[in-house]
């Protein structure tokens, strides 16, 4: 409603006439005989007087509130309040808001940024953290992550808190970093001549990566000596599987995520463990956030008979699909334990939940995250994309674990110190061999104990 205080008298007269006409009709309906005319007229006059007084008081109150608001808001500009009351919906409303921002916002606005914000806001309004709009640039990073490959030098890095430089944690075998002579614990001090001390880790990684075949010059600090190394960028396959053999011919396999190479890497790792004499298996998906459905289904195939139900889903219209094992699993008879924790989510839960449904493996650790819904990725013509939650998925026993999680068969908490931090693993519980280091924490120790019983 618009209040125009310069025309109060005219407004009140209009209200008086409207109320007078209304009440005359109401009073005439109530009059039963002529003797009651004077009482009704007296009632009408009192009603009008009271109402006009109320309107005047109300108008004064509103005027006072507006004055108060002007004082509080300080720099608000009264003329910015539009006289137009636009009854807009849909595209008209969207265009109006867009034009308003473009014309009136006090800073220049990038049209692309404004449009991208509009699309993001639309998806975010679903209040679903798993439904996401990706810009073209963001989608490129998602695809790279899912592919399990990237173009770079082939090294994992972190920030060295003591020096502020980027430290090499590991070098991938047969990578260009290895060929250039980079080794573990080297400090990257510069990239193409630019000092990167105290740079954000993501910024350093972005500078090191680039187009395949191009070269990058790295300043490397090693044992107090600075080296200048030139490294050729090439495609690197991300290693997401770690394996080793434990005492008693127990194979240990850790899977970090389910990307496009997971199923192949897992099958290769299982075959290598078998060739090394594996008789039992511990499959570790702790802190595995999930990933691609086709990959987890392919991995399940290794452990179950053909035609076993692996997973199913239902969309809101009732449609859905059942996924079944497409082959007899080569490892369907091997005694197995699956290790889980609160970081095991989505595809990790589909895998561990499927194994538990069939009694195929004992589940050891802590309750899983609880993500029992599926997303589908829709690519758009401009290079952007939308990941949209489309359905709930169901384990072979018919259960849905969304916001519930999977309870282990045997619950074991990860050891923590008095501050609630991860406890240091004693030296005697650190296994180090040609496969690297393996920390025998409380959960893994229990898994070893349980798998030996099968």
C-alpha cells in the first residue's frame, strides 16, 4: 500500500464516504420500525467518529514509524522507493530484477556473473547439498576429478608449515617429476621464476599444472641447496588404490574414491595380491566419499555370484532400475572384512551395505555417513552442468540408508588422545615395506583379528 501524506484530507473523505455507504446499508437492514431510526443514526455517527479517530491515529503512527526508519537507516534515499507496483511473475520478474540491478546497482555488474548467480540460486533453492550448478570452469574440474587423470608432473604435495613452501609428499612412479629428479621432501620454492612462499596450495598446484607437453621450471630446495629443474607436463593417472600383504597371507586393499579408473585399479590390485599368496582380504573404504555408480557396481561383481542383486533405485514417478552382477565374481569365496567409518559415504556405503546384506563380509569400524540418494549429471551446451538428486537407492535387503548410515557388525572407535585428536601410532605398529607405510590403528587391528576367524 502506498501512503501519500500530502492528501490525507482527501483520503479520509474517501474513506468516510465508503464507510458511510456501507454502514447505511447495514443499518437499513437492521431497522425494524421507524421508532428505531434515531438510535441507528446515533450509532452510525458514533461509529464514524471512532473510525476516523482511529484512522488519524494510525496514519500518525505510520508517519512516525517512517520518520524513525529514516533516522535509523541514515543514508536511505526516499526517492529510490519505486512508485510502481509491478505484478510480475516468471520470466517477466526475472527480467525486471536483472534490469533493475543493471540500471541501479551502484557498481558495474558483469552480465555473466549475474546470470551464473541466477542459475546457482535456482538449484540452491532446493536446499539439497548434493544438487549443484557448475559453471563451465567448475565442471572442468569435476570431470578431471572423476576421470582419475590430470595433466601435471606426477607428485602429491602439501604445505610445509615451517617454511611456508610446498613440500613433495610422494612422487608417482614413471612420472615426469621422477624423470626430472624430484624426490620426496623436496620444497618447491618457485614456479617459472615466481617465488611461491606462503602461497595457497591450490594456487601453487594451478601454476604447476598446464597443457600436456609444455614445460615448467621449478625452484627446488633440498638439504639447503636450491636446484632449478625443468619438468615436462604430461597426463598422470591418479593412484587411488594402495595394497600390501599382512602377516598370515592377509591382503590389504585401501580404496580412496570411486572414479573412472577405480574398478580397473581394484581388479589389478586384487590379482596382484592373489599372485602374492592372498588367502583373506581386508577392503578399506574409510574416509572414501563415494563416486561413480558404474564403478562401485563393477567392483561388487568381484565378490558375488552372477545375477546377484547389487543395488536398485526409485525416482519420484515410481520408475527405477535394478542392477545385478553381470559375472561370477572371481573372489566371491575369499574371507573378507570391510573397514568403514563416518567418512565412508555414498558409493562406499553401497559397497559395504551390499556385502553386509549378503553376509559376504564382516563390517568393522564406525557407523557410516548416511548418503542413500543418487545424483545424475546433466551437461549443458555452454559447458556448464547440473548435478541433480533424482532418486533414493536401496540395498539388496531393501533398506535405504539415507541420513541413517550403516551400523558395523563390530564397532571399534579410532584411537584418540586426551585432546580428541588421532592418537600417535606406536613405532611397532607401523608396517613399512616395498609397498610403503601402513599404520596398524585400532580398527585395522580388529579387522585383522576378525578376518583370521573366518
